[in-house]
């Protein structure tokens, strides 16, 4: 459905419990309870934080329609203490529009070089509206975020290895057969280690380490799926509602790496696999580094 402007204003429903709480910390509520709330209130509903409304999007189809098909409308970032005072409106988390696209291009080009140990020369010290300090801050934030994501994934993988020794044995045997013990694995080995990669993907899905994406916003009043999204409202993408969706995964409560393998034992892409976010360019910058480190 195309987004319409200037239509009748209808705000998404808010479960009475959330409105009455006015909770200052909804992030712990959203992953589990909001996924259950969507069963009663639909895939789009609101909640209040300090009496300020947030709109929560649930389910793959709704999130994709907003963030991919209508990316130009939902690509803004909301104003917050993090974006305005800590990040000072800079970085891929705190920017919108052309500045975000410029900083994303830099991050995508620079981070692989950093992780591979190659030198990166940015050329000019100033590009567009960004000074070299901005680029340094961006590189630091992205690197720290990717490193934290990788380390958290490894910790959860170790937990699952203890609980699922058969998965650990299969990963170990695959590495022995294709890499051996005399050298470290590299990205070149990736195609020969499908079960290892499937285990990493299942760890990201099952652990749900980022149950909600970085908040989005809209630059003006818009109508989406019959509801009004006021200008500047914070929009929350409940990724947990996708990663734990029974209709998508069948048995999401089970840790089963084989769900990411086809009949030939090769990695099969699942478009509903969105452990960090969804949309052109907002996929995780950490994934290649994570594969190399975990393997």
C-alpha cells in the first residue's frame, strides 16, 4: 500500500497497560510482551514513554513495507539524548538523509579495510558537511558496535555449544575437514563451511541479541496502513516479532542450524532473517567480521 498524505487522522491503538504505565524504559518490554501484544492489537500499535508516544511495527511484511518500500518516508532518525547530545547528530545512528548516505558509504568502504588490517586513506580531510573528526568518530562507533555484536554472538554460541553438543561436533568436524588445525580459517573458507555459517546465523536468530532496531522516524505526517504517523514520532521495529515468528520458522523455539541449509547442504537465504534491521544499506556491517572471528 502506498503511503498517503493528508488523509483522516487515526493513531495506532495503544494497549491500556502500556498507556497506564507510562514506562520510562520500554526496551525490556518490547521483545516478548509487544510480540504477544501484536496478537491482540495487530501488527501496528503504540505505547507511551514519559507520556510520549512511540509506534511499534511488528511482523516481516509490515516492517518491509515501511522500511524498504517506503524507505524515503521512514528513513529519518528521531531526536533523542543519544542522537542530539552524545552523537551530536552525526554517525550512521544519529543522521538522516544525504548525510546518512554519505557516512554509510564511508563506513562500508573503510570498515572492511580496518578489519582486514589494510591501511585506509580517506583522501581529503573534509567531505561535504563532515570533518575528519566526524569520520573518525563514525569509524570508532561502527567498529565498537561490530566488535560488541561479534563478542556477544560468540558468548551465546558457546552457551549453545554446551547445550547442543551435536551442533558443536558437526562444526568441529567441518572445520577439521576443510581447514585443519595448522592454520586459521579465512573468508576464503566460507563456502566450504556451510554448517558453521548456518550455526552462526541460527545463533543470531535464536539469541535475538538485537530484538529491536535503531529507532526510525518520519519527517512529516503520513498515513500508513490506515494509521497516522505524526511528524517526528519515534518508530520502533520489533525484530523479535520476525525472528521468533512461528509462521516463518515453524519451530523458532528450537535451536536448529539446519533451517538455513537447503537439501544440498548449502546456505539458503531467508529474507525474514533480519537480526539487525531491514532495508537497503542498513544490514549489519559486522557479519563478515563475525564469521571470520567465530570460525
